[in-house]
């Protein structure tokens, strides 16, 4: 949609609704098509009752204001929003190949070139977020979607905040991606996204998160003391990069701009190389 779309007051009658794409705690995401342009979008429907009950209204408001402002090829666009008496509707970009975690589950793990391309693109998206003073805070495969050219798109800014923030959020979902300072409720900065980038890199290469454990106390302990085992198929250069991201002290983590210059990225994800159209396309 072009620039003046956002001034337009959208309504549900502007869309033909398609199949549900995913079901969330606060509502569902539907495939939808704008009637006039036939533009396909993802329509995220949130119930006001659920939002008011769980006092996450500020989180939803923040997700909207942040994601509407961000324009980057590796960040899922939010084109606008509207509401009726019961629901809030977020008009989001439709990512043709769905959530990265499904691709990862199907493949088990990615080869070094594919993993490095996703890490490179995620790094670029995070650099862009940080220049806009936004910390994502919830970088994990479930929140990463795959576009029609198999490019990565960060979605779900529900947890993002303006930096620096020490707001205590009820931590729901997996601990695997949380940084030591976030677990300890210490004030956290952009560096939490650098930590999660290291966790994601490991999970793309190995198929499991680095601090995976049978219970949350074990995960907590592994995160705090950075207890990681690298399978022997992980290359030295990949281990070197992860070793520079998964550092307890946030100030000592490799800055995102240096990630793009790291030998593992330079060798496996040179500029201009994009994810191979993987075989699911040819099926
Ligand atoms: C846990 C989970 O499914 N998270 C994904 C959210 C639900 C759908 N959302 C989508 C959003 Cl917000 C945007 N685009 C999507 N595309 C898909 C999708 C495409 N395929 C082939 N399968 C799916 C699924 N889903 C979305 C985000």
C-alpha cells in the first residue's frame, strides 16, 4: 500500500478473511485480502477483553507504535490498525513461508551458509532497530518469519521497548533466549538482543537452544554460567562468533556492526547472497 494508506480509516469490511495462520493467547492471526487492491496481508485480531484483563494494553500500544514506524526488509511491516467494540485489528505484512521455527523443525538444523545468512539478516534488522532506539527483547525462532524470497523477517514486537528499560515484565514463554541480566531483572539495554542473536545462531546450527535443559532451574544455571557444549560439526569460526556474543558482561558482547565483519559471516554469507530457494518450494 502507498504512503497515504495510513491516513485511511480501515475497517473489517475492507478485507476478505482467509484461513487462520496462527493462534495466540490474545487472539488469532488470519490470512486476509484487501478487497480493492487484492493485497494479501496477515490480520492479527486481539480481543479487548483479554487485553484489558491482562493489563497488557501498554504492550499492545507499544507494539503498534513501534512496528508502524520501522521500515526494513528484515522487519515484518505493520501497515495500520483499526478496532471495533470488541477487537483490535493489526494489519501486518504476510510472510509467505511462515515461521522459521517450523522450517528449523522440518530440517532439524541448517547448514552453515543458510544459518549465516539468517544471522546476517537478523543482525542488520537489529542494527536498524537499535538506531531507532528499539530493543526487540524477544528474538527467537517463533518470532522470525520467512518471506517469499526466503528472507528473514522479525515479527511480534509485543516485547520490544525503548531503551534503556528495566521494566519487570512477567516472563512468559521460554527462558532459553533470555540474557543473564534479563533473568536477574537488572536494567538491560540493546545488549540483550546481541545475547539472543548468539542463542539463535546456536539453535540454527544445532537444532536446539544452547541452554536447553530438563527444567527451568537447570536452564537458569546454564545461562548464568554460560555452560555451552558445541557438537563437533560446528566449525571453529562459528564457535568463535558465538563465544563473542554469549558473554555474561553486556558491555563485552561483540557489537552488532562487528558481527557483520566476522570471518564466519564474511565467508558463509557474503553480501548479495540470499537464502537458497529451498526444496519445499519445488515440492
Ligand atoms: C507461533 C506462530 O505460528 N507464529 C506465527 C504467527 C502466527 C501467524 N503469523 C504470521 C504473520 Cl504475523 C505474518 N505472516 C505469516 N505467514 C504465516 C504463515 C505462512 N505459512 C505458509 N504458514 C504460516 C503460519 N504466518 C504468519 C505470525
